[in-house]
C-alpha cells in the first residue's frame, strides 16, 4: 500500500477519467465489449471485431481508453492504490485480450501495443490476489460462463 495520500490533482484526474467512461459512445463500446468480445486467438478476434467494422472501432475505443488511463497510472499521474481500489474494469479488459496481444504485437510490428494496460494489470493482479484471494479465479469463471452462454445462444439461433 502506498504510504502517500492521493493528491487533489490525482483525484481530479481520476474523476475526469471516470467522466470520460460515461460518454455515450464509449459507454456503448464498453457495453459491446463486455457482452461480445471473447477471443483467444487473433483469428477469433478478427471475426469478432474486424478492422473497419463498428465492432473493430468499439474494440479499439475500449482498449485504447484503458491503455491511456493506465499510462497515466504508470507515470505517476494517478494514485495507484486509489486507482486499484476503484477501477477494476481495466483488468477485466486486459484479461480478455491478454492471449491475443502478443500475436497482435507481432502481426502489426508494434511491440508496445497495450503495454501500459499490461503493466498496470500485472500489478493489479498481484494487488488483488493479496487483498482478496480467489477473486480473480471467480471473475474468470464468471467471464467463462458469459462466453459459454453466448456460444449456446448462437448455436441455438
């Protein structure tokens, strides 16, 4: 735990980031991502969110928003303890893209693609496991249930 209290400026920036999350288009993109983005390979990711499609735009809006927010965190503009206590969504995004990011980095020759999101998520994972053992496993189980339910609905349609 950080010994330093959050500054007013850090709190203000975090509130601004929260307000951006409420912007209508980003909220739409986040809703789409949470309900539809399930991919373990680049091929699956391209089927779910092809480049140039509305889904591809939503995907990039979500991951780039959280990568930028995590860049602020990684560079000390946000208070880590406060951010971790109040902003777990970024980890959920990372956890859903983590298997495809290495392939995307290679495919696009972009070694830093979502690097800030990854760095922050790895720290948050340790932070959460220390504070609430088993919470990550439960979250991943819940996401897998959502994925299975979506696949069953698609198969019966």
